[in-house]
C-alpha cells in the first residue's frame, strides 16, 4: 500500500531496551529520532538516537563519524535510510550488537539535550487556515482571509539566534505598545504574551542558490520534524506589524523540542491531501500525484499549561487544546517547493515553521489569542485560575504523537518553555 514503508516500521519489532517496549513511550524502536546531547552542560556534543528512556551514542556505536548533526543532515536520503535500518537492526531484540551497544546507552534523564542542530535560517509559514481565519476575523469580520491565502503558502523570515531547546526560559519582553485609549506608545513589558502551537520542518540536503526544488523532490530535502513554540507578544505585534509584518513581537524567543522525528519515521501516518472542494487548486508547481496521495501527515498536537500556582499546589499541568497537522492548508513538500521557487537556497538545519496549527473547532485553537477571543474571554482553569494571556511563571508544554491502527504509536517528546518576570523597564 504505502511505498514509503519498510522493515523499520514493522509494528511487531521490539527492542532489547526494555523501556522502548512500554505502551506509552514516545520512543519505541519504530521512531528512532535524532538529537544532540552531552554528558553535563559542558561535555562534548554527541549525536544520539532516543530509544525508550535511553539515548544511544551513534559515534560510539560506529554508526556515524561526526558529532555534528548538520553534517549528518546533509547526507542523501538513501544514506540516512540505511543508517536508520542499521540502528533498527542493532536495537532489535535478538541483535548480536546488544552486548556491545548496551555500553553506549545513557539515561535521557542524565544527559543535557541541546538544540539538535545549528539553525542558520528560520522561516515561519502560516499553513493553519483555522488560525488564519480566526485571527483574521478579529481584524476583518467580513473578509477574514486575505485573497492570496489559498494561492500562496504565506510566510515570513524569522530570526534563528533566539531559538532555544525545550527547557528554555526567557524574561517577559519589553516592547512598544499603544493601548486603544493612549495618545502615544510606551515602552513596557508585554501584557499580551502568547504561545503558538507549531510543527517545525528541519531541512536536510540543501539546494544551490538559483536552483528551485521541484515538488517531486521536495521531501528528500526534509530531514525531519520537531515541535515549535513561536512565542508572541500580541500587543507589540498589533502596533508594529504593518506594513512589513512580524518583527520584535516574535524574535525574543522560540522553543523547539530536542528530538528530530525523521520523515521516514512518519511514513505510516501519511494521508491523502486535498484542498476543500470549491477552493482553488494549487498551481502546478505546488501540485503532484504524490502530494495528493500522501502529502498529509497525521500528527496529533497538544498544548499544556503549568502555572506557578499549580506547581506550588503540587498539581500537574492542564491541557488547553488539541489539534492535528492534517488540518494544515499546505504540506511539507509545498512549503519547501514554494520557499525555493524563486531560487532561494535552503541549507541543512534551516527551520521552516508550519504556522499556528489550530483545528476547526474553537476549542482546538493553538494560541491564547484565539482561545480568549483576543483577550475578551478568560479561560477558566481547573484550579480556579483564569488566563487571557500568559502570566509570569507560566510554563507551556507542547506534545505531539502519531497513531494509526496496525502501527506502533510514536511521539515527539515535549517542547517546554517558561516565562520569567520582565527585567526592569529602561
Ligand atoms: Mn508563528
């Protein structure tokens, strides 16, 4: 049925790493996501693969000859697929590698996880049509979607320097904001701090400047996917975004999850892709039989909030919303192809954000801007707290997983970030 499937996806496969066989693990042997870690924050950087609650040192196991993820990402899909097959075979029950490789495992709880790769450039798309519609309605009730939305995979160039890995903390940013009753703007801490639930595509092989990536080859340039929280200061955004788009409202912090789930690992969860009937069909350069047959990827997404009051009371986090990447208006292949159609060159490690992934129902929104209807409708939390936007001490946790009958569930781990109080106003 699905030509992308191979022996590494076999749901019957089990690992000699016992925790990889537990029902709830995000990292069974069918997943094998890549990350960069060290023993202690200052230790040498290593490339590892998550297996159950352990990480396997790929260089020690003689599977790679580099500690630099970007070098690995630049390799051809055929080489990467062969590497995945070798890792899968070595970690499978009954493997002759067990005695040797057991010495190359470390508990994930004992290592420091870093950004998985160097991210040279970061682009954020806007593929969440339900997000675009809801946010558009706040500004333009009669015409929420601008006329280009169903033709162009909209995006903007973001900033890579402030991207951090799960566990990132940041001070509530200062910015120019102007309230509706104020004559002039004031520099002050944002009071409409928000998260955005997104997936990120990390680019593998690059393309030469001037040479577009055709849609038929696009996925061979996608190394894998991570969770992405595109933290946003809505009051700063409202004042600054015209005419050139997002700037300081977005570039103070962005957080990604540490484990790159490869496109190959996502193969069992592929789905047909189509625009709704009556919508424009994609222009030919954004269309292909493969993109129609299996351009979609079923990734179930969740946002959780853990407030200071919850932690003080010994309570766990509360889930705010759920959605699915299947509701995106453009596919991974379409984002890559559109980005390069003018000859723009992508490089290994570049990050392409999906845009906020909200579902069709109001409660499936991937940001507080939507869930609180622009701050007008406070969310009531189970412990009695309320939220319109984020408060100091709030931790936001994104999670994702893929499930399909007849296949092993895989997960992305978590993407966690926490808001610290603002520094003193200048
Ligand atoms: Mn975004």
